[in-house]
């Protein structure tokens, strides 16, 4: 057979998904329960992330939820700092920075986020899959149970599993909802009679059904068919990216281990197939980097356990770059990584500067366009100003505006400056100065903006006076 044909046959796996048959039907995956140092580390990380996810809506800073993503009302609180529509430029800059960070992180470390921090992976592998192992057993027991007739034992196990699955899905839906409407509002809805919140109950039931469908049936298809992040690997990864890789230089030629083998004329891979058995997306990592790989490290643990048993060094499957496997080359920072890093540093620096100088209130004062000074009956000179106030907090405030310098009078035209949360107020005010205190056409004035008795900002502007006063 021609060498080119043999090579094409080796790459045949790239023509289809591991979870789909040639007829286009779903191939159900029964991954073997993983165990090992990476799985234990991922379990600890998952416990921490799940605890944070559940606890964060209950944490309050200054009377407000620690994290809130109220998209309908455009109210956001990130780590205790409130943001609103007036901070849209910060949101855009933060999203651009996040995208560049994802690009840089993926270019260096591959799809490590998917295996260690993605909610889909954490819930699927660390919650739902564990429950499935507990009720139905390991992979072989699950296969037997699926093929078995519908006995009372099978009905009991399947019913129990799916009831628990839906219950957890309902809980997850409520937790995510608390990030949108706030935990206080969610508790209020839960404690009220269902008849008062029928639309909300219907919505949460629908979302629960979606989560249940994803984790009980759709599963790994989310990562291989829906998630765009996995598709980005093709353009983001290169030979220097660190991914989960099989060391074919060391592992080939592979064959079953026979008594008396000394590994002098064969590779370390004994073709035990365990790396495939534990894979939650059903791929063979020995075929190379693949779209379906979520970097969950299950194959590393399985292979390391086998290497320990046959007394061979660990790392036949490990975190490594293609260049490292082929040439034993050490990791190096490529020009592309340097470019991404430079762009990221610039974006983060600008975002940090804007965040550091961000205030809870925006205040703009301008002399009313087209208006000159006015001479009042009592002999004072007045100027009319436009005032724009933005309350970026989630608390109502009573603002005051005072003339600090020079001596004179400041009068608000209209109602008091009371601002509701995230409200913009526009008003006009007048400054009156004695005629004798005006020495030139543009007299500097200083205005203080107060939240109650607390000075929050000083603004300097100019006061337009009579021209004849300048000519004297």
C-alpha cells in the first residue's frame, strides 16, 4: 500500500466526530471513572469554584450584592463596585481585554480553561457524572444497565438519577437567576405564593429544563458542536502552544505488553486503551491534537497509573507543546505571544487608569451657551450655568452645590438636586457676584459639589463680567 494512503488512513479520524457514527447517529459515551493527581486537583478547584458560585449572591458590600448582572435594567455590580449605562466604555474596554486575554492564554496554554474552570465541564464531570457513577456504577455497569430490559431495578435507578438531575438543574437555574435579579428578589419570589409570579415560575422551569437537557442528554455535544471556543483552537494554537499531548516519539511503536518485554525495541505505549476509555468526549489522544479535546487531564491520570504499574516513567501523555515532543525543545515566548502580551498590557493599563480615576458621580458645569452676563436690579452681575449630574451608585443621594470662591451667591433654578440610583439630572443655576469684585472679563470661580455635607468634587469655571469694567 502506498505510504500516502497509509498516512491518509491514519488521519481518517479527523473527518468525523468521535461521538457520531458513519450513519450520522449519536454514539453515547460511557467514560470510565478517572482517578489520579490531576483529577484530585481538578476536584479541589471545582469545589472552590462551585462554593464561590453558590455563596457569591449572598455576599453583600455596602448593602448591595457582591456580584450582580442585571442585564434588563443595565445594572451591574462587579466585586462590590456598581456600574451602569454611564460606564459602557469601561464595559467595552473590559470585554476587549478579556478577548485578548483569552487569545493569549489559548495561544500559550491551549484549552486549559475548558478542563479546569468551564461551568459546563465542572457541572458535567464533577457533579452530574459523579452522581451517575454513584447510582449506575462505572462505565461497564452503565453499558449493561442501558442494554438491560426494563426491570424494577433499572426503573428505580433511572428514575432516581433523573429526579436528582432535574432537582440540581432547578437549583442551578435559581442560582444563575440570583445573579440577574439579585438574591433578595429571588428569596422574595420563592417565599411569595406561586400565583403571584407565574411568569417567573414558568421561565425558571424552562431554564431548568434546558440545564437538565444539557447535562442528562446533550452533554459533551456542547463542547464539540455548540461552544465556539473549541473551534478557535485551529487558529490560535501553534507548535509552541502547551496542550495535552501524547509523546509518540517515546510511545511508538505501540503493542500489547507481553511477558519478558524489556522496552528496548518497542515504545512505552502498551495499547491498553485506558486513555480512550476515560475520555469524556470519546477521542483517542494518541491521534494528536483534536477539536473535541477539552484538556480535562483524565487521559494523563490513566496513562500515569499504567506507567507506574509497568515501571516506566510518567509523562507519556502530558502537558507539552508539539515542538517539545518532536525536538525536546523548551518553552519559548514567540513573537506572536509577545504581540498579544503587549496589546493586553496596553489595554489593561488603560482600563486600570480609567477604573482608578472613576468616581461615583459625574459632574459637568458649563456656562449656558449664547448667554452673556446679566445685571440684576440690586447691582450684582449674574451668569447662567448648565449643570449635569450623574449618580453612578445604587443609592439615592441629595446633592448640594455651593460657591466656594469668590464671595457671592449661587441659586438653583428649579427643584432640589435629588438623584435616584443611576439617574441623570440636568439643571440650571445662577451665580451672582458684586459688581466691584469683578476685575476682568473672565473671573475664575470655584464651585463645590456636596453629597449631604461631604464635599465630593471641586470644579473651576469662569464668570463673564462687563467689558467696560476691564477697560477702566
